[in-house]
C-alpha cells in the first residue's frame, strides 16, 4: 500500500490555522483529508459534522474528511488511523496534523522517522507555518516557540498582511528570511490558498535542490569580509532598517537579534566523506536539540554524484543524488537553521572536513 502523505500545520495562537484548515477541507477537490488536532480549539471545525463517535474522538464530516483529537500520543493516533484505513473502516488520502499554538513541531516531525511502524505507513511531506503579520513582531520577540516554528518551516504563510503597512510587512519578511532562508513565504488572505501550495511540497524529500532565498544571500555582502575559498553568507548582523525599529513605549531602537538564525556554508573544494561524517555526527550529538532544520547538497571526494543530506534535531539522513552535470560548478552548499548555533565551530569543522 502506498504511503499516506502527512503535513504538519503550525503557527502561533490566532494566526489563522483553523481558517486555513476549513478552507482546505471545504475545497478538498475530491481529496479526503484526516485532520489530527492536538486539541479542539474553541473554533471547532465541526461545521458539518455527519457522524460523531465520542468514544473514538474521530469525527466524520459530510464531505468525507475526518477530524480527530490526539488522545494519548500522536504515534498511537496515527497508527489507529492507518489501521482503520487498511481495514476499510475509514477512507482518507492524507493527514494534516495541527499542532497547538505553543507546540514545537520538532518532536512531531521526528515521530515520522524514529518510529518504524509510522515510517512504514506515512510519508512526512512538509511543515507549514502560519505567521500573523499583525502580532508577529511581539510574538517573535517574546516567544521562542514562535521563532522555532519559523525555523522548522518548509513553507511560511503570512496571515493578516492586510492589517499592516507595506513597510511592516517588508520588515517582517526580511526578519523571517534571516531565520529561515529556505522556506518560501507568501501572504495569504483569509486562508485563501490553493491546495497545491499546501500539499505535496516535498519539504522532507532528499532532492538535489537547495532553495535558499537569493535575496538572503545578497543582503549582507556589503558588511562581511569573505574568505573566498568558501563564502559564508549569513544573516546575522545586518543594517537593514527593519532591524532597528522604534518600540514607541521604550523610546529606543531595538536591534533584533533572534536566537533562531540561519547561515549558509559553501565550499568549492570537495569534502572528505569520512571526515565530514565524523564531524556532523559529533555536532548533532552535542547541538542536535538546538538544530532545527539543516540541509546540504554536497560535492564529495570520490563520487561524481551529488550527495544530499538533511536533518531535524539529532536525526540526519543522506542519499546519493544525480550526477553533477557537464560543466556544472561543483560547489557544496549547506544551510543550517537553529537556536544560537556556534557558527564559528561549524565553519571551522566543515573547513577541516574538506579533502
């Protein structure tokens, strides 16, 4: 049986997850979706409940979609759903897991890789994060959970963008790009977003594409000395006007120095496979809990194929990708997104892992 695709939907309280879900469920063009909720919010998705089996905590909706709450833990709920699907008791094509506003999506994502039974039945497609433009600045300043959700995202949707000025929206997108340059971001209006932007994004695919926002790489060229053997492009100390904004009540300029940051490492010399494996293995042992997402397309000594690796926290996987094309520059590119990651140690260790 083919794997059931799963999407994790995360975002801070009031960011519009329920609105987005309602839209996805009502526009599920022939797709039957099972929604797993950490908790039923006040704004239940029970608009058209058809069958309600309170013991099961699974609600069948008139359009064929299913909603259920996590009773004990996610793993048990997912196994229960997969089992019912196999037996023909429930019919659904994919699963959306809506986390609570304060949840860390990391452990949810790890469930799909660490648990063999889940890994044999489900395919984690992507983590979607909703950011509320109106309240994002305060939430990102005050709550690490909100910053972590941004760092984990494969796709960021900005809601309530119509309630802020163009400058505020620019400042927010600039700030989000520094935290996560690999997630495309776009404003959504009242949850209006087409299904193709929500599903089958393949964010956890080991594909040979490393999408890093090109503007992110340009932003800081003017204020860093580059070591040209390997450029490091990073978004830490930039003088973009949005980073100094007046909080009014404090009457001083606040420079955002978010603890969730990203940096990009590039090298033209190939990596030594053994050295790199040792170094990355050691790094995830120590810093794994602070490493949110990381991915690389690597030029390795001894193979004509790209090597692709990615990880969440301590879980890392790699795979051989396609052959480097004729005339294509063989450059290793890596992006690391994490909480206060020791950039110097990472750069030094990666440099020392080159062949």
